[in-house]
C-alpha cells in the first residue's frame, strides 16, 4: 500500500487507471488515496474561481479518462499565481506562446488564455484527455469569438514533440501536479529538456504537491538539467497557505 497522506483533490472521485505514452498503467486513485465517498458525478460541471479573472472558469470534470480528468490542487495554485502576476504586470503573458504539460482538464492553460487574449496557449496531455480539454476550452470562450487562443494537442512525455505546436517559438511552459508516477519521471524530464534546449530563453513554471518519498527521484533527475528556484513573487501569504498543503511552486532554468 502506498503511504501518502492526501492525494485526493477537491473535486475528485475514484477512477480507472490511466496510461503513459508507453502504455504502462497509471495507479488508480484507490491505490493513491484512502477510499472516500465520491464528491462529483462523472462529467459534472464545476466552476473554479480565480481572483483576477472577469468570470469563473467553467470546467467539466470526468474521472473516466484517468486522474487528469479532475482539477488538482497544484493546478489551482499555478492558476492563481499567473492571475496574480498578470494583475501586476500583464507583459508576462502578453503576446506569449505558452504550452501546458499534463494539462488534464485544461485549467491552467485556459486561465492563461482567459487572462491574456493576445497569448496563444496549447493545453496538452495524453490522447484520452483531449476531448475533455477541448470541451473545457469551448466552454470558456464564447462561440462568437472568431479565434480561440487556447488550443488542444496530444503530447506524450518522452515522445517526439507534436508538429502542430510552434515549439521553437514558445515563451513559457506550465506544469501542475505532474510528479506522481515514477515510470513517467524520465519521460517528463526528457520532454522538459526538449522544450527548453540549452540557451533557449523560456520560462518554466512548475507546481507540484509533495506526496511520496519516491518523488525525490524525479527532482534528482531534474537537477541534472535544470536549476530550480522557488517562486517568491506570489501574492503575499499565498505560499504559506499552499505550503501547508504540501504544494510548492518553482521556476526551472535549464543548466548551461
Ligand atoms: C495529477 S494530473 C494533473 C492534471 C492537471 N495538471 C491539474 O493540475 O489538475 C497529471 C496529468 O499528467 C498527465 N500525464 C501522465 N503521464 C503522462 C505522459 N506520459 N504524457 C503526457 N501526460 C501525462 C495525466 O494524463 C494527467 O492529466
């Protein structure tokens, strides 16, 4: 039995296994969290309040396609941080090309796109999450809007990067709650290296929740290629609040 204290996010219910790019079964929620009554129905719509956004984020959650089908705490922390920072200095997102890894519901990328219409955002995940990300992107951008600035794409960590995304032009990578499954650790590090080759000027915001001792192995692998800096310019008091829940937010910089 895996020894962790809390992995169940606010809107979760138990779910079936997911897969990585190598078709290795991801652990079910049951193996990660103590059983508890479901809090959502499949394909339930919820709303996430992010201070600084003109409207709530409408989010379909569906545990069917795997753990990414619900919103996780680190995703909400990262969403709130980019919104807070955008309120102070919109240039961080203005005209930026942004990619989110392991986006799940699409929450963080959708927030980035809603905050700054001049940005172009790609929310990415494994194929089984594509429909949910697409539904959520549609929900949050009026049908009358001629050009949606949030796009969806399949991106399997460790594999070739998709041609549909202008990888060389990316300015920012977002990743929330992507450290939880050991076989995927080297795959995620490889993708981060591919997206941020040595010498490229790109901001990487990486938010995660401490769960298991094994997670340290991910950070040991990451350290070979990236320096990690704790984000210090979040809203005053925010770090202390999410820190108490084991959530951390870092900026990654590729080593020369
Ligand atoms: C815990 S969920 C976090 C989802 C979302 N970022 C959030 O914070 O709510 C982890 C996400 O990583 C994705 N993931 C896991 N292994 C992956 C892989 N090999 N390639 C791409 N995405 C993967 C899952 O599909 C899932 O959406």
